[in-house]
C-alpha cells in the first residue's frame, strides 16, 4: 500500500497537510486521539493527498494537482507539505 501517512495541524485542521514516513507516525500524532500538535487527516483526503504526492515524483520541488499544491519545503522530518489550492475553494 503506502509507505507514508498524512497529518494536519490540530489548531487548523484541513488547512495544510504534511506527508510523513509511515514509520514516524507516532512522533507526530497519537493513534489514541490524545490532544497533540497534529492529527491524522481524514481517510478520503489522505488517499487523495498520497496519490498526488506519488505523482509528484522525486525530481520536483513542487507540484500541483486539481485540488492541492505540494511542496518539499516542510519541517524537518516531514517529506512534503500539501495545501488546498485557492482556486478550488468556495
């Protein structure tokens, strides 16, 4: 399946997403749902974001899909950042 997971900041869920290695999930989000800095993205969003990340490939620093802008400029330990594209809101 996937070697990655998607998390979103607890303070502003679904405004930005971070792709992280699956092996590092417990560093960022608690599977028990305890309050923390990040929470898991909804499954439907996670799948869409991970598919876009895979389409990004390894040679690009940024990439756009219909719904998200991807960037490799992410906090240390995270692989990429995905934010909803402005032209698709509202």
